[in-house]
C-alpha cells in the first residue's frame, strides 16, 4: 500500500516479470482501464497506472479496504440483505468477464473486495447505499480467442500446480467449462452461509451442484437472484444470517489482511 502525491491510497503489485504474468497484464489492460472500466457491470478493480523497472511491470490500483470473506462470520455485522447484494454483484462481475470470454479460475469470495461493510445489523436499518463489489486477482485468468465456439471453450487441470482450494468434480475428469467452475467456486465459498429465505438458499445450492449441466451460468444466476430479491421488501432481509458449522465441505474466512492482493 502507498499514497500518491494527490493523497490517494493505492495498492501496488508486481504483475509480470520476464515472460511470467504477461497474460495477467494483458487482461488487466483490456478490462481495467479506459472506457470499459467505467461500465456498471464491470467490477474489475481499475488499473490506474503501470510502472516499469527493468523487466518487471508493477500495476497501481486504488486501495480497497476489505475482502468479501469478512461479510459474515467475523467482525462485520452485515444483514442477509447486504450479503445477498454482494453475492449478486459478484455474479454480475463473473457474467461480465464471461461475456468477454474470460474465465477467472479463482473465483471464491476471498477474491472480491469491498470498500466497507455496512454492518446493518448494528444500526438495524436498511442501508441507503451499499458497497460496490470489485473482483480482483486475475493471475490465473484465461481468455479464449473471440468467436471460439461454446463447445471448444474448455480447459484441463488446476489453475496452478499445488492449487489447494476446493474445485468441482468435473475438473478431475477431463476438459471442463471454466465458466461453470467460476460459478461453482463462488457459490461453494458461501456454503457456510444460509439466508433463511428458502428461494435464495435453493438458488445458491443450484449454483454449486456437482453436475455442470445443471449449474446455471453466472448471468442466469444473477438474473434469478435479482428476480427473487426484487420481489422482497428490503426490510424483510434486515435479518442475521445463519452461519453453518463446517467440517471438510465449507471454506472458512480468510485470515488475509485487508490489503488487496490484486
């Protein structure tokens, strides 16, 4: 983390060195700067500047305070309405990337950032505004060439060697649709969250089913969740979530510091 001469807090990360990280940098340049970075549905953290030191490229981003993994189960007293809004924005973030042929490949809740947590259960008021969710860490992202047929947009293997996070069953069985894996990773990272609203919880279960053919796309999940939420009075979601006890099946909140790893 650093501060510019104008007083802006920034996060600086070495993105590429030699030939490593070139794809990461290329994707950031495509989606995180210029007019495309201003689109409402684009939740990528803006790329403010690049610094070149010999063969190392550093990226400069706005500093964003917290990961979405602290939305519940830690110190933030967020209501179901706030948490579900974050999930909805995360699905929108994935849907936008997927529309460009980009699979994130590490899409659990730790890789989303928010500038603040409303802690609506402390105030016991529906927030007038809610934090924007940003998606970050495109280190393992993969972009398919334009016009690649749907049936050819497939990958094999883990995002990197010794990747330790949970993955859906299809990853071990051969070529898989990485966009459906993104959806599973996001939904699976909320396996310990229950809204107590049956329609919402049923949809989250659908987003993490083992069979990718039965798993909605990010855009379908976004639209279905939005349709459910928009029929409910906001006050009805000013309730605490149920946090399920997990053993081997549920991820736990990240112990990472609040400095975004982009």
